[in-house]
C-alpha cells in the first residue's frame, strides 16, 4: 500500500520532512522502551501532540469516546495514557493566515483523523481532538504539503506568533505587520537559540496602539508598530515590550526599547531568546516564564543582558533578508471594489452587518467575521467555507484570537450574497466581537488541568444572551466575556470586562464546581489592564451573576462611563456585596443540580485532574538534541533493512553529526549545522582535549565519525553501511557517557 510519505515526498519542504521523519522514529523508539518518557513527552509536545483528558471512557461532557470511531482506544488505563487514547493535535497558523488549500486540508484531517471538529484557539491556532499518536506523522506530512506545521506548537518553545487579523486593512494602523510576524515566526522556528527554554514563549504584533490588535502588553515579546521620520524619510520600526503574560499571576509587559527598526527586530528577538535560555528558571516551572526573570533582574539589567547578547551574536543574513520581500507583500483581492446596493434591507442582514462587517480602509471592500460558537466548526462547514472563499475572497482568510475566522477583501456588493451563503451553512450568526461572542478555553472537556466546565458555562451564557439579544441595552453590547476552566487564563479572563475561571468548593461530602468572578479587565489598548478576582460563585449561579452585574451597570453608570471605570468607582467591597447572595451552596438533598457542572449531568468530581501538558517538564538541551541523533540512527537501521545502503550510510553519518553537535552545544551554542563546522568544533573541544576519551576506547569512537567525514564511500555497500550503522550506535553511546562524565565534573 502506498504511504503518505511516498505520495508527498516531492511536495514537502526538506527541513520539515526531516523533522517529521525524526519524530516518527522517536515514536518507535519510545514504544520499544529506548527513549526516555520525559524526553519523548517534550519532543511530542514540541510537535503539538498533547495527551487529552478522559473520564472512564467518556469525554467530560458525558459523550462516550468509543462512539467517536476509535474502537482500538483502551481508555481504562487512565487519562494520562498517550498510547491508548486519542489526544489533541495543535497546528500553528502564523499571524492567522490561511489559504483555501490549507483550509481544505484541515477539513480532510478533521474528517479522517479526528472527530470532525476544527477548533480555533485564542492564539490563532487550529486544534484537532481525538487524534491517535500513530496518525500524527502522516497528519504532519499532509500539513507540510500545504506549508503548514505543528513544530513548536507546544512545549517549552516559541508558540504561534499572532497578529491582528485586520492588519493591512485597518484604518488606524501604522503599517501592515503581517509580513513581519510571518518572517519572525519562521526565523525562530526550530532556531538553535529557542531550544533551551524553561517554559513557553509567546510573541505578538500589533499595528496600532489603541485597539486590541495583537494584545502586545500581555505577551512575553510584543512588537507595536511605529514610524519615525529620519532625514526626511519615514522609517518603520516597533516599540518592543517584554515580560507580559497572564497565567495565574498576570504581568503587564515592560518597554525594552522604544523604537527598534525593522532591520533590528530579528536580531533583537534572537538576543532576547538567548538571554531567556541562559538565565531563565529551569527547575521550578511555576517561575520559569520570562516575566519572572525580568521581575527578578529588573528591566534595566535585563536590557543590559539583551544588548550584550545582541552585540555578541554571530552575523546572520536572515536578520535583514526578509526586508527585500516586504515591497512584494500585498493581499490580492479576488474581485474589484464595489458599493453595497440593497434597497429593502432584511432585519437579519442588518443585524449581521452591524456586528460582523468591518469597512476596510480600501474603498469598496469589507472584512467579514465568521462567528464560530466557542471557536468550533465542523469539517463539512470547513469544506463549505473553502468554497465560499473561492467564490468571494480567494486566499484572504484569517483566524482570530477571539476564536473566529475573517474573510478579507469582500467586494461590498457581494455582502448580501455572502451572508446568505454563510447562513445556509449555519455560520451566519451576528454578534461577532460583542457580549454574545464568548471566549472559552477547553476546560474539563479535554484539558487535564480543567477544574470546571468553561465550555459548558460559555455555551449556556451564549445561548441566554442570544435569546435576549434583540433587547440588550447598548451599554453592554460590546462587553467582553471570557471563561477559563482553571486559574491559568487560557481563556484570557484577566483581560475581559467580565471574566470567570474555574475552581471548586466543598459542601458536606460533595465537591461543587465554582467560578471565580474577575471584573474590570481591559481588552482595548492591547490588553491595557487586568481585572481582579472578586469572589467564587457556584457554577450554576453564574448566569444569574452575569444578569445582576450587567443590569446594575446599565442602571448605575454615568453618561458614557466605561465598565472598567464603573467597577473602580463601585469598589471591590460593594461588588463583593453584590455577589454574596449568589455564593451560598444549598444542601445536596435540597438541590442536587448544584453538584453537577454545565453540560454534564453526573455528580461533579475533580479526581481525574492530571498533570497539565501546556508545557512539558524541563528537559536539558542535550537530552532533546541527542534524541534526534538516536532517531536518525533508528532510521538508518530501517534503511539497512530495506536494502537502501546509500540511505543507511547517510543517515548513520548524520546521526553521528547530530550526536556530536549535541555535545558541542553544551559548550558552544553558535556551532553551525554544516558537517565541517560540527566536526571541527567537536575535534577541538572534545577530541584534542581528550574529554571524549574513556579508558576502554581511548577516542576510538570519535575516529569513526572523523573517518566517515574525511572519506565518504564512493559507493555504498551492504557491508560498509552495516559497519557504519554499528559504529554510529557506539559513537552515540560514547557521547552519552562523555556528557555524563563532563557534567559530573562541572556540577560535582
């Protein structure tokens, strides 16, 4: 049977194809018990492969997972068994940009490997749930064939680089940040200087200061577009923010540099990454984000370290090569501009137009937001959306941090027909960006850290708000509601006007799902301020709490008083007093409904909370890189079995180079990736110094690599390939021993 690897071999970028082959080899090594579980967990997470929460064969919403066409799944072994139960696959979408071909491939993958649902995240990613790990290499190859990747979608790495979905069409932006975000995403993808982080690292771009845009003030690294006049010319650049973040304790980002030119930002991002890798916390993952490092050092000392690293970096043409491509970056509208002409405007079109249509700065064009309830749409709808895009906008599709899709460059006269087509596939709902458009993390549905059902609550709030949407007062229509299933703020509750995060309380012998109420966050001004928790309320009373808060705001507010200003004027004591009547828990016998969560009729329990997989355990840089060498060696064995002696020889040699480089990088981060550089640095640092020697071999294993490097075979033979494969195994083992011995000297 023809494999996807064979079908797509000529359509895959060489670097991504090699990465996927390595991962496929690591899967086999782990199954055989030849790869440490911690190392494998981090390596799969760095490819976006998560374990997923289960509850005795059920999803947390009560649906049996065995009904999802996964008959081989053995879910009796617990919620943390990556091999026996389907998991989640995250797919990176830099700056949210999607093409029609990519959308159709995503639909195919959701159909064939998942449960037929595509989920948009608050980082503009796409997630597929209930994916078997054995299917992930082929899934990755099919993504790579349309220039998509899962690499570093999770783990202790640089996550998806986000930016405003209106970049390039916004009235208020300084300039289009899309090409900059894409360039930085691919510059850092797999970069040597981002492989040794203690935790994840998030980057965002914003084109303007006053709107939400990319939310740069809540990111590890945020870049806000600026321009300056220099010698009569307009120069593009960015204010650079560092150390922002939500999580359990939110931090507002600090200004690192007021103005960095477009020629400086790649080098600057690399320098920041290097400082984070070198100085960031590695043992206590709760303190391992860059915000804690900056808080400890102070912004001035952190800036000094960054500029020191900036000056010492070896030159890289990629820092500025991308600038030559900027003049060629431009969206290509499918149709020419036109004006909306409609005489008798239907009420449903009017409502949709008011909330889901943004008039671009380019006359005659609009951007349309496709409102996706809780970020979900089906594979069938994805196929249909691809057809709609093909008819109206071409490849001008983007995901948003509010878990929606936007179609850009809609010719205005097409808006009525587009609305009808969206409505026909169940995606014509109004309310995008309003109080109805509730944001939610996965919560207890699939996340191992979920405490309460954020999606269940969000769905309930959305349903109730839609039912009374025709009568919602204008004062609350644009408020933001965001819900997280735990305190980690994946649903971004800290920057919502009204946020909720899951927790629990006990009443007698029963636990009760609760949500902490967080009020007064600011979405605009790029996440301008964070809200504060006021009190925990039983989950089943949250809709009532929302009503009392919004009703009082409408009645109490001064003219044009913002929600944030009203909360501040009211004061925490008064707000708490307002919530207290809803905080009591009845006895179980009096009202058992309080003791179950939204969307789940069973009695509430948090006994199945596991270890979160948002980032893996901290694994040393050497462990991660030597694992790649071992995977390459495993592939050389497979090639030998297939009688492909040329490939076996090449892969065994590459395995030795990767192993040597993994040791060199413990001393010298800037070693190149070419064979000559690796061999030279390895010889100078470890062979000539006899650090690689041991009493038994006396440097013999190192000479295996030197010999193959200096005298490659004229023609690969069975005997020669077999010998090199064996030598490579011995060399890798020698590297392991040397690293342990050298590390022992250093720490002992």
